[in-house]
């Protein structure tokens, strides 16, 4: 898997001012900005059209926009029918009744600050082509980018070495800081449902990954009679992602010119 890194300089001038601590730390939160209109939904494709977002695994997350082909447009597309919650763009991921998973990932505008409290929220809608719903969609914040070839659940893989020279590989499930409640299945195919939660940062987290980090038996899968069962699992559209710091103090920024650089990754298998 190749990773292409893009640095997009955004230069602007400013007078001394007080920054807003409630700024959304997510680039392109509604998926409106794109490099090209989406054209295909492919089982082994890669989400390269939308700016600032990519898929971190071999699972093929999908991008939808009004400008896309009939497979990737809105509201009706190859995997369902739904208008974006806002704007003209959205993405979709497959959560599955098995271990198959799809995820989306982005780099934050700035690293999270240790012991500060943040609130993550995003909106989802179940595709009517699904064969069931899940509850356990969530957001995972990490210091390092996650890039795996797996098409299954993302795990934390570590190697433990013993004194006798024997090494042991251990895989543990990653635990998202924000996750929808198990008792709150995401079953709506017409409206958008909000997933929201607060957490205290460990410090240095720079990447956000969204998806289902739980095995099927811990995902509260529900079969629904109004679904068409064209897909063998739960497929969700995602839109309007927001991350704000609730406890960060406003900081005064002095200067007459500032040039931040937004770092965007695109993956190619």
C-alpha cells in the first residue's frame, strides 16, 4: 500500500487576535472538498477523491457527491438512497455481521493537549440495502497514523520478548474514546443519527479513525424487516464530523503573517 502525502499551504495575514477554543479540529468535516468527482464503488477500491480523508485498511470506504456518477451520486447510489445531512458530499462504510470492516481516517488540525476535555460528534444513517444494524460505531484517536492491509477489525499488534529468547505476538482490540451506546442501535434509514461523546486526551493524539472496532457479538446486531437485505451486513453513511476542545483556554496569537500547512494522505494499493 502506497501513501501519498500532500502539503497544502494556507497563507493568510492577521492582526493580533484571540483564537476560538471551540474551533472544529477536523479538516473537510462535511466532505465537500474533493480532488475529483467519485466514479465507482469497487470492493477493492480506495477513497482517493475526497480531500483530507482516506481509508486506513484494505476495506474499501466509499465517497459520495452530487457530482459523482450514478453509482456514487446523491441521493440514490449503488448502496442505498440518502441525501447528505449538509452540503453535497458524504462517505459510507461497511460494518458487517462478520469480522469484515471499513474505516475512514483523517489527520487533525493540531495535536490534542494532555488532560484537556474534547467532544467528538458525527452523524450516521443506515442504508436500507443493509441486512441489519449495529450500535458500536465510534471514533478512535491515536498519536500515529494507522495503516494496515487487513480487511478485518483494526487491532493493536505487539510483540513480547521473553528472557529465553522466545517472542510472542499479541493482538488486542483498539478501544475508541467515543463510541455509541450498545443499548442504542443505529436503525434509522431515513434520518441522520448523532453519535457524540466527551473524553480526556492523553496528549499528542493527531489522527482520528471512525468505524466499528468491536466484533460482531459485541456490536448489538439487529435484523430489521424493513431492510432489503441486498448487503450481508450494516452499511452506514457518515457526515458532519466535529471535534472541539471544551476546556482549552483561548490563546492570543500575535503576528502579521501565518502559514499553516494541512497534511493530507491518499493511499493506493
